[in-house]
C-alpha cells in the first residue's frame, strides 16, 4: 500500500460535496447513515480511498480498513491521518458497522465525531427504503405508490439542498433507509417499474409526505406545519379503518408525565388534569392545556409538541381524546403518524380493492399527476 500526497487529491477533497460516478440517469443522493467517534469499514472487492493527503487503491476481493477514528489530527485510517474528509469508493458493496451499502461512503470529521454518508444513485437508494417503510409483499399497486412517493420526497430534498453535505437522514425523520440488507426482489421490482416517476402539481415536482395510518381522516399540511398546499388537504379516508393502527390506547401515570416535562426543561408541578383546547379540521388536537394542583398557570402546548415530548411511539398521532383515570391519564387515539398525505395502510387497502397505483396517488394527492422525470 503506497501513500501518495498530491495537489489533485487535495483539490478533490476540499471541493466537497464529492462527485461520483453514475451509470444511469438517476441523480445521486447523499444520506447520513451514522454519526459516531469510530467505526469499522470493509469492502467486498477492489476499490479506492481518497482523502486530503492520501490516496490508495487495492485490487483484492476483500479489504478491511479496521477501526476508523475521528481524532484531533482528523480522520485516521490504519494509523494514517487522512484529513477531515474521506471518500471510500468501490463497485462492490461497502460494509459499515456490519451493514452493507451500495455506492460510496463519505466520511466527514466534525469534532469529536464522524459523519458517515452514503452517496448512491436515487433508484438504488429506493431499493433500501421500501421495506423500511412498508411490507414489500403488499399488493403491487401499493408498493409502486410507495416507491413513487418516496422518490418524490427524496428528489425534492436533493433539489432543495444541492450543496449540503447530505440531503436527508436514514430515519423516520425523513425516510427509513437500511441499505443493501433491506433489499428484496419485490421492492426492487416496484422501484424499477416506476423508474424516474414522481408526483407533480402544475408541472412542478410536488412536496410529498406520507404516514403509516390516517385513522380515518387525513390532515392538511396547513394544520400540521402551517404550510398550505392544494394537494395536501384534510378529508375523510375510508380506506384507513381496517388495520392494526386504526385505534390505539396509551396510559401514563401523572408522575411519569411530570418527569418527562422536567427532563425537557419544563417546570411542572403536580398535574391533575389535561384539557384539549382546540382541534383542527381533521379532528386532531391542535392545542391542549395541562392543569396543576398549585396556583401556577396552566401549561399550554400544541398537540404535535406534546406528542413529541411524550414519544411518537406512545402517542401515535394527535388524533386522540384524553381522560383522567385515577393517578394516570388515558389517551384514546386513531391512526399513526402526522396524518398528512398518503396513508400507507390506506394505500394497502385500496390496492387490495383493485385500485391502481395512479388511483391511490390521486386519492391521497388530489389534483396531482405522475410524471417520468428522468
């Protein structure tokens, strides 16, 4: 292995975002997959590594970098300081902490941690998204609708953030992406059959959102995020009523809720009641009031902020009612997620009833059209 210092390599690394090869028309997307102080990377075949001060290639069928660290000398690979930005490239799969990925792996030192980014073609990225979001064995129309919605969301992120180190995260904050390990034939077929297709409105790429289950009523983007979009409106959803997330309950002790508030910097006394002050057009909690035993003023919170505080996995949506139950509060709700746009379980039901992927998308994004973007 030979260490080479060159001005060309230094220029390459300093002009990040990196430029990579793409063997089709699909744009490249950069996904942050990890943030850590050190990690293990290995490659299934020949490849190369480029940093601000180093460049080397290997031609073996397997290469193990061992532990890569973020230090005060920058990124250290096999005891060699490589600068603050490193690219690992291969036509084979790259394994990061025991999970394999297509495309390139980009490392950025952000003291004291490493940001780990997977740069990959958008279509190959979608292979690893489908099964993170839905079950690929659902009716094909539902899986194809999911592929188009996910592609639309990701392409909008690429276009809105062209110069950023990464376009999105690999979590439900954006879209769940699990790399090569999450791929299967059915997911890939749905992506390939919809290659380049996105949702548009008036000829422009639409701002697309989706969620697990609407609970029978879709929310508007205006009510949830204060941004009014004509294709993200509140309306009944009869297709989202027969699934595991249609109805749910969650019970929490008053003292545990008080502790959650304290941990989030909210001074809280003894809670004796929770009152919903207003609902939005879809019936979701817009604002609620937490009342205390003491004379202190009640605490007012937006429904979505309260849900975030308690936990999205516990208060599964803001489509709920609440009542006091002894020393606890019982939340009785419907649906799962923010409720805007396509309900994934609703799409499943529509597909089972014979609706096409176009009809599914038209129902959840009224007034839009599907366009092949590349």
